[in-house]
C-alpha cells in the first residue's frame, strides 16, 4: 500500500471499527439496564408487534382473573345471606310443627305466630338489604332496569296539549326492575307514586315554564327515575302537568342474571343467576298466603298448611342455592385456567422481549474489548504519517 499523508486509510478503518464497537457497547448497556432485548421497533420490529399483542392478552387475562374472583365474592355474599334465610325458614318450620300440636292453646299459638311474623319480616329485610357493590343480589333484579314499551312515558313521545314539547332522555337504570311508576298532578306539582318492597312511596317535582329551546329534567331521585321535557316552543307548567298526569313508567322485570367478564376478549363471559328470595304475593306466593292465613287464624289446620309450604319453599331454596354453588365452582375453575394461560403467555413474551443477561453480558464484554483494541490500533495508525515525514528529512 502506498504511503500517504493526506489520507490515513488505516486510521479511517480503525475509526469505523471503534464506531461500530461503540454502538454495540451502547446497545448492550441499554438492554442490560432496561432488562429488555427489544427497546424500540428498530431492535426487532416483528418481535415488538408479537410482544405487544401478548402483553394485551396478558393484561386482559389478569383483569379477567380479578373479575372472576369478584364474581366469586358476589356469590359468597349472596350465599351468606341465603344461609341466614334458610335458618329462618328452618326455625319457622319448627314453630309450625309446635303450633300443630293439640297440647297448645290458641293463646300459645298466638305467641308462636308473633315469632313467625317476625321471621317473615326478617327474611324480606335480608333479601332486600343484601348488596354487593351497591347492587341488591337477592331481589331478582340484578340486570339494568329498562323502560318497557307498555309505558305511556316513552322517549321521543310528544305531549298532547303542549304539542311542541316532547319527552326525551328517560333514565331508569337506577330504578327497581319490574315496577310501575305512576304520575299524577297534586297541588301544582307532578307526583310519582310506586310501591317498593311493599312500601308505598311518593315524590313531587314542580314543572316550570319553558321558553322555545328550553328543557326541564324531572328527577325523581327517590325512585332512581328521571326524564327530560324538551320544548320547541313556549310551554306552560299547567299544560305540562295535564299532559303528564295519569301516565306511567314501567320497568322490565329483572332477570337476576349477572354476567362476569372472565376472558381477555369481548363477550367471554360466564353467568350466575341470583334469584328473588323475598316472600310476597308474587314470589313464594303459597308460603306468603299461608303465613297471612296463620296470622289471621292460629289454628292447627293453618299451622299444618304453613308447615307444608315452608317445606316446599326450603326445597326450592336448596335447588337455587345449588345452582349458585355450581356457578361459583365454575368461576373458580375458570379463574385457575385464566391464571395458567396468563403465566404461559408471560413466559412466551419474556422469551421474545426480555434480555438474556448472560448472553448480553458476554456481548458487552466483547464490545468493550474491541473498543479498547480499536482505540489502541487507532493510536498506532495516527502515528503512521510520521514515517512519511522522515523520508522528507
């Protein structure tokens, strides 16, 4: 090779080697400090795409596992209350057997009836008050309440007198399912009436005059019902009362079914049915009638009738509890499977994205040695033009 002082080819080669070794050293240090083999798409574009999808699945599965655990907790909450309800029914049965005995007087049976009526009230109280995250689980109304087409207050429905005004934005999501809410005009106010858990309740909201383009929201917060009247023209409060009085809002009966999202993808759910355990004219009606009849006449015949209906109710309750237990076991198996899947996906993602510390440490050491060697060679290459100067001397 010719000797030149303008272009030091050896130095340029050494510089290029030093630059490459420096890049390799920086990349190794970045990987070891972050713990990731892939820190940007430039490191491995295809690997990053696969890893991102795996991370989405892992995050979804971990949340699904928590959802399943929450579902189990919800079932266990209902199960705890059901155990108390069953105990109350068993006690009611014992009292019915006692009341059916001829050694007791009517006064004695009257005293027994006091406890039976207290148990009846307590069962309904437990059923109505047992909640999980604010949702009643033993009233058969877990599903979000919806306004039915049988309602006479419907979204978009125009008013009769104030024909330039219409009902809009009906919200019954917080209302009790399977309930009829009746509107009436009372002393210049719009009154909503309904019977909730056997208790008749009312609430009044006063309508106001609306200008064109105005609106008023009738918020019956006691019932969880609200709707808005929107006006395209001026309206009067009196005419609004006339148009709404006598109308009803009827919510669909709840299914009592809860859907638990137990997968990483949409619609991967499992359901559990939380039934209505209240004793009323529409639910466990035979037992409700027997309790009422015994309360009216504490006879041996009525005690035997009560005993028969308590047995029937306990049998029905046991069947429903078995269904809840099956749902709980199913959720437990699903949760175990989700955890196993998540662990395996995490292992796969680790192989793609995580750095192999042993291999990368070796690569960093190699890059360090090459860098040191390149620096040494570069120093020697930079001395080579000095030899040419000696020829000129």
